[in-house]
């Protein structure tokens, strides 16, 4: 687990240990001492040193792992190449939509070598999976809107800060789906207002993690957009600790023929890191077959292709997410 001793990585390590008490873990972090302390805490774990500038990652010859997960951006792709050479499942959390070509091209040059799992979604799948679960109830979807808030006091550790700065600073625009057409929006077109779970309207900007492309492929919705608010969460506004918030709206025609709008509100009172860590942990669980699943064949995957959204959402609730849902009929029955 490269970056496994970081803010998000440590959550993933602890969640994996809770789910699978004897699963062996190798934890690599910026600080070997911190990685060792975490390994001692969770047990059945070891601290290892990783050098991403080296093709062998600086690991001893003959080292073998059942999966490799990386919590930071690897500009050289050495970790992915190492996994492919070893035939080892690989999990990447840090790429954004505008740079997905790097991993895709590397996969295309070795499609039969290893399973490659790309989880550059909002919080590694925490908004994607509830949206897909809602979408199952609809036969036609006009719109999926994801309104997400990360508290400005909750931007994570050095790796998360670097990811945010890279994505915001380097992305030419944000991808949206509008009336069935993909478009890159920027400037005023990317700005909007989002009403939070507490009813407060905040300024937001279009943001394009992998949720847009996953939801478009999985649902055939006509409109998909994710808007990000970086600011004061509802809990901090009340004088409490920061939280992370999501409001997922699906609008369309239900399987029954009725037009409706479903709104799913999700809050994690400990911020974004536990949900991101959970997404990584569930990816590891699936790829190593820890629940008795069949081995994952070499291929290119996103979370929705390997993990049932209902199971994922149940784990979100189990690990601290608070959820509320509202359903609104908005029109006549459609034959």
C-alpha cells in the first residue's frame, strides 16, 4: 500500500484490518517510522520502503504481493508497470479524467498482464455508488447531479493537497454531459450555485473526477454534472468538527412509468478521508478475493464493474456515513 501511512492510506489500512483481521499488509509511506508504527498497531503488517523513481520500486528481488494500491500520483507509472510485470492487481486512486490516457495507454500495451482498477472518482466511489444505486430504479434518466462539499479544513495530507493543486491547476476544463453531448466547461459555464444539505446556497464549480464517465457509460443519462464546493461544512457552521457532504439527485422516469426525482444526502462526520479509505479498502478486498470472490481476470476496471453498489453503500453506512433520502413525484405517469 504505497502511501499507506498517509491520511487516507491509514484509514484504508485500518478498515482492511477491521474487515479482514489476518490479511497480510505491506505499508509504504513518506516516513518509514510512521509506516512501522501503523504496522505495529494493526498487526499482520510490515513497513516497507518504496522508491517510485526506480522500475523495481526499490523492493527486494523476488518480492510478491497479491495487490498493489497507490494513494498518490505516480508521474512515472513505475508502480503500474511493476504490477504488470508481476501480474499483480493494481489500484490507482489519484488520476483525473483529463489525464486518464496515461494509465489507459499503459494498459493497452499489456492488456493481458494484470487487473488494473482505476478509482479516480470522488472519494474513490463514495458518490458514484449511491448514484448508481438510485439509478437502478429508473428506466430513463434525464439528469444525475452530484453536489459535493469538502471542508476547507479537510483537504487531507501532502498527497491529497498535491492532487488537488495538480487537478485544479492543470485541467483545461471540467467534463460534463449536457443533453447527451460531452462538453468541457470552464469560466462562467463551470460556475454555479449548490444548495447544501443544510439549505445554505454556496458557490460551486464543475469538477470532473471519473464519476462523469462512469455514470455516463452505466446509465445512459442525458445530463450529468458534478459540482464541487470547497468551504465551510454544515457541521463546522454549527460549531462542530468539519464533515464531508454529498447530495446526489437523479431525475427521470421510474421503472413504474412515473416521473420522479430522488435526492440522496450523505454526510461523514469525520470528513473525506474515511470514505476515500473505504473505497480503497473495498477495491483491495475485491481484487484479492478476500470475500471468496472469483479471481479478477486481467483487464481495465472501474469500481462499478467489480463491486455491487448496494454492498458498497451498506459499507459506507457501516463505517460512519449518515444517509437520508427524499423522493419527489414531479409529473404524470408515462406509458
